[in-house]
C-alpha cells in the first residue's frame, strides 16, 4: 500500500531530524499515529498533488506548534509594559499576569484587580467585571487571600496618566492543585458529570471539575430560523468516571478557547444545564459561569505490556479506572495488539465487511449502529461504529483502506471484549483509497500494470494504474443510471409498498431519492484490458456531465457523450473484488512528465 510506504518514510525522516536537532522541547519521538493522521489532513488540503518538500515543511511546522501547545508555550502574551508605551491594546490580546490584590474604589462598591507582570514589577489596575462581585465576596478569605495567576482577553485601555483596563468577563483563574487542594476539595469539586446526567444536582450550586478532551471546530448554529450564531463545542470528561458531556460557547464566548487547550483540567462554576436537539444534557456558559484552571500532575500508573508486534516491553499509562491509554504510543499498532480496557487506539486497516445499520434505543434516543470487519497483516477484527460514524460508513465500500483514530475497547464480556468507535470519544475515520492527493502526486504512488493487477488473483488488492478508456458498458439491463437512497447510494427496495433502505434501516422520503450513474468502463494499458465498475461520482468526473443533465438526454445523445470519452487517459486507483471484478476508487489526469500510455499501446498493438 503506497500510503503505508509514505507514512513509514515520513516517520523515519522526521524522527531522524528530531534526534539530530537535540531540541529539548522535542525530546520524545513523533508517533506513527500522529504522522498518519496529519498526513491525511495534509493530503486533503492539497487534492491537486503534493511533494515531500511540502510535506516535511508543513509537518515540521505542525510539530513545533504541537510541542508549544503541549508545553503551554503556544500562546503569545501581551505585556503590561506595552500598554504604558502605546496606551492601547488589541482587543484580542491575551494577558498572563499575577492578581496581587483586590481593592475597592472609595465610596463605591466597584472592585479593582491590581495586576502585575509575572517576570517584572510592572503593574496596572483593571476594573472588575460585575460577574465576579459575588465570587469575590464569597471567597475573599479563601481563594482571594493571596496572589493568583490569571489569564484574560478582550479588554481595552482607559488612557491617561495612570491607564487602567476596562472590565472583561473573559478571565480564567489558575490554581495549583497542591497549593489550593483544600479550597478545590471544599468549594469546587462538588459533583460529577454522572450526578448531572442522573439528576442529582437539583437545587444545588453547580461546580464540577472536568478535563478538556476535545475542542471542536466552530460551527454555525441556528436556534431558530431567524437567528444565526457561532457555536463552539468542547467535549469534557469526568474525573470520577468515564462519562463525557458537551460544553457549548457561543459568539464572543468562544474567546475563552484562546485561554484553554486540550488536556486542561478546569473547574466550571455555575454553568447552565440545558438539552440539545436530541434531548441530551449539555452545559452552556452563561453570565454567572466562571472557569478556573487547575494545574496538577496526573498520577499515571504505568503498565509494562508485551505487545505482539513489538520486540520489547511497552510502557502504557493506565488511568484510575484501569483503562490503558494508547494516545502517546510511538509505534504503529496492529490488530494483534488489541486488548480489553483500552482507549485512544488508532489502527490502519482495510474493510472486508460492512453490515447494515442496526439502530438501538438508548436512554429513549435512537442510536445508529453498524458492525464492520477490518483486517491488517496480523488478523481480522469486528468493530461497532456508533451514531455519525455509522452514518459515515454507509457510503464506504469493502476494500477501502482506512485509518481509524481513538477506538476504545470494553472489558471482557463472556470471554471476549468489544471494539467500539464512538464520536464522543473523539473517534475519527479517514478513507485512504479515495485520497486525491496521493494519486495526483508521482512522489507518493507507484504505477502498476493492469496485467500485474490481474495476476494477483486476490480480493481487496489496491493499486494505481495508468490506462486509456476504450469502451463502456451498462451495469444494469434497462438503463445507464439507477435510483438510490442519498445516504448510502444503494438501490431502492420496497417493503409493503414503501421505499425502504435495508442498509440504513430506514424508510426513504422522496427528497432522499437520487439518480446515480450505473456505468462500467473498459480500460487498456497495453498489457491487459479490464472492465471496471465506478461510483457515480467517479463516472461524473470521467464524463464531465452531471447525472441530472445526462438522464434528460435522448438515447443517441447519451451514447454520443459516452463515446466521446473513449481514448481519454487517466490514472486509476483500482481495487480488486470477488469473482474477478474490479472497482475504480479514485482517478486523476496523468502528469505531463509521466509516460504517455497511448503511445505505449500503439507500440505494442
């Protein structure tokens, strides 16, 4: 598989560079999984093709950013000194300072934070936002009795001889766990996600300590047809169980994300409990909500394991619940390495079976569920994919190579354990067969002859071949297209007079019905001739005419359109199927510097 060769080459070179740099901030090896997922993301950014020079340049930059963020050096902080020099500050500047004391302006109830630069004696006052008044009053003899570290953003300067900062609600207080363990235990660590989910927080002040598991991309959210908002979802995990919840920020609130990162422990004080459209409990930031970051060293039990693919014992962190965490594992994991009670397991594999959707009801909500079989060169395993991941799999095909990130495995149940892909645990699936960047980049793929592909006599072999289209065939007896369900692109079937999709396990509305090409292509590279099937999207790319325009033409025009394709040359990504059948998974125009297959065919004809 060309992609595997690419990963291994990149892995070896980047780690060799890392070793020779003697860079203390990059003391660890760059993991195989990190390189695999970032390569796929990079390939998606360059669909027209990419070179190794671009790959190494981009990944080097990503590694530096990743290292900085991991070390909490990834944010550039504004200095108080600059305020005095310029008498202004960018609204989006981030400050990291010491809160020395809280003062009250005489004859008012207005509080002022006295702030000092961490590495100098430079100070400035900030008028305190009213949201902090109650907290200051409540905790003035505990939390605020000594200096604290605070980070904040979205403030402006009141100019003058003694400039001051205007109030901002976008402040995060940072506490050292060991130094403030008494306050944290008594005032912040009051409940768990489990308590919220099971309605054990009625009429109580809500304060919960969580770990930020994932900060998702910003999306557009429409609470109603007339309102549009920016929405940021943060997946938070319980510190007392494996439960997770979603914390949502909206519009300006999203500025808080600039003060936080994945892996941070935070106390969320006074959040609003709400429900999403699926009636799942969520947390919302509101005006009374305060975030307190807790810096603590995680206790990690290290388990020494002998994995089947590794020659030496591996040190794998184990959390308090006995779950093995493979997120920092350096080498490639294989299916033979999988075991019970693990999380953040990432696997490169090939799909060899896809089941139909088999929804179940959990907590009065329907959850989509699809079982697949995957294989690598060490074995075969079953995986269950849930919700959106199950829906994503509906359009995938047997034979696709995929990279799956962050799988979890269960404990033993009846002498076996189960492998699950769950979006809430940050599981992602990437389709490698259809990556346009690889097929478009001569540096990353090798051209095979059609005769070589035929001689392999195996199912699910994937190769890139350079060939000319010499003909076309109807895949169906009656027409060149068919009606399908848009979710999975499978042909319609009827149950009791109703259009129903067996794959999706759902009835089909008229708006869910689409027309798709059903054309097989005959290709020749001078060494052999193959008839290959193709998805409607591939045929659209070959023909250059959308199916909706094509199907409205008369038969003669349709055949003329298809006959005009004969003689066109492409590079095909082809997968072998059972019964000596073949499928095109991706195509591109050949690069000008590559050999001309047409001349090659003429030479041997």
